[in-house]
């Protein structure tokens, strides 16, 4: 008899993206003549080819595996030293942030990292999550048994940190203490980003409450405003209270290739029940050597190539392309007289639905009337109700067409 992890049974039935896929399929099956017109600005997946430096390095990596003298087998679990060093130098030390090579742990992406990191925690931690939230933070905590059941759209036991138009979609530290708090900046789904003052308030609060911040910086490459930190470690004291998740998915287009990393400072500690402080660095090293054999050789070579000056230039060009898409979407939405946020330091645009429409109403209107797929804000949490996320990850032609079709949303209430 294999007993199951019954926490899985607490998960709310329709994960957001399968539900979107289901509605799109129902629409396309019922309207085959319109199926080809569908433009997908829903899921946040990149559309453009990989930077040239990465392609060249991948080819070289495959050649290495084909030649006996250059063959590579298992590497160190947390990544080859030259790759960890290239990341620490180009993405941190060159930006004035003192991170050591061995504080970088290479992985197959920041979604798996955010999930696996929970294995380092004991039971009974109080977890704080933003609302709206990247659903992975919530569901992985449900699976890990860190929550009760869902009631009125929220899991009992979690502390929801509300992001609203009033706080610019940047939650303040909660009034009650939490043991672990997730922050995501630039934010998925709202496209907001935390400025230096806001992030400093969070770090100081975490230090005085002995809270661990799990800082998701998967979209840092989209930051263009100098007052927005690219890393939480730009804030004094953060190495004592935070880990940072990074990804090559959205800066290097690696969503299909898979690579990310987590920064775990050596001075970061957690508590045992009998009051000892234990560094997370050692625990995470142990997790990697026990549970993984790391990232493939060609992918690691591609990551090292992205860290070169030429690679960084190509990544910036890729992000600039998606940011220009976001600007087109913002302009089109504002032209409809709708309120719009995000899209300036993030590849997501967040809009307020016309009065009288819920998120799913607005989603259905755009699918039905405009064959445009967006993401309903309500799928990211109660505070997302009444908002829609539009992803800027698409071709220029599709984004320009999506901008035109968005006009059908402001016309929607009179059509219903
Ligand atoms: N973190 C956030 C906030 C995301 O939006 C995403 C992907 O959409 C990820 C992490 C996942 O990144 P990866 O592809 O590296 O697993």
C-alpha cells in the first residue's frame, strides 16, 4: 500500500493555465473558422529565438559530447565552477554586489528551485505570499503541508500580503510576523517593481523579525529604472535574510532549454527547535549533491556565453524587444480609457477591466469577440479580481494586432 500525500487533495481543482487552455479549446472547437485567428498573450512564454552566442555555445557543447577527448559526463551538482564564476562576476560583482562564486547554485530553472527550496524548511513555518501571486509559491506550499484547506479563495494558514492599486501593487510587510515571505520583483503578474526604498523597508523588517525572504528576480533583466534594484543583495543586510531565485528563461529565452540559479549567501541562517542557527548554504549544497546531477553540459556552456559582454548585449536586445511590445500594449490599453500598470520594467501589462466585468468575463469577451487570449487576474488570487494580465511575449506583428483587438474590451459592457 502506498499512502499518498493528502496535501495534494487540498489543491484547488482548476490550475489557472489548464483552465485557460480548456476555454480556448472549447472556443476553437465551436468556431473552427476563427481558431487560426487566435493570438495568445496569456501564458508568459517567450517567442523569439535564442541569442546567437547561446546557439553557438550549445553547438560547441554538443560537439564536445561527440568527441572522445572533449567528452563531459557528470559535472558538479551545483554547476561547473567556470559557470558559477561567470554568473557571480557578470550578474553580481560587476554590478557592485558582492556574491561569491560558490553562493551560486545552477539549476534547471527558478520554478523548480522555488519548489525544492521548501525541502530545507521544517514544519510549522508561517508563510507569507503576495496577492495576486505567481501560483507556484502557493501550490508548492500546499503540497508541502504548510497550509490548511482553501476557504473563500484563500488557503488557511497562509498570510496574504495584498498588492492593490493603492500601494502601486507593491505589498507592505505584513503586520503579523511570518517565518518565510515571498517577494517577486519585477512582478508576475502585475508588472510592478519594488524601488530601493520599498525593498529596504522589507529587508529591515525581515532582519528585525527574523524572517527569510524568498526573492524571485526572474524578470530582473527587464528593469530599466535606476531606482529599482536588480538584486535584493543590493540592499545592506539582505545577505542575512534572503535568497534570490534567478532564471535564464526570460532574459536569454531559455524556457525550453531550462536553466536558472539560486543565490544562497553563506551568512544566511535558519533556526533549529533547540535554538541553534544553521546556514542554509550547507543545507542547499547537501540538497544538490543528494537530489540532482545538475544541468547538462551544452546548457552550461550556453549560460557561460550569455555572461560574456556580447551575450549580455544580446540578452538586453531581446528584453528591449519584449519591452517595446509591452509599450505598444500599454498605449493601446490607455487609449481605450482603461487603467494600466506594469510593462515598463517588466514584460507583463496589468489592466483594470471595464466596470461591471469580472476578470473571467473580460477574458471571455476578448476570446469570443477578439480571439485574444489573456490571463484573468482572479486566477492569481482574490486581489487580482477585476484585472487582466496581458503578456508582451509575442511577435511584433501579433502584439500590434493584439493592441488593435484590445479595443473590443472597452466596447464590451454595452455588448453584454
Ligand atoms: N518565477 C516567476 C515569477 C515566473 O513568472 C516564472 C515563469 O513564468 C518562473 C519563476 C519560472 O522560471 P523558470 O522557467 O526558470 O522555471
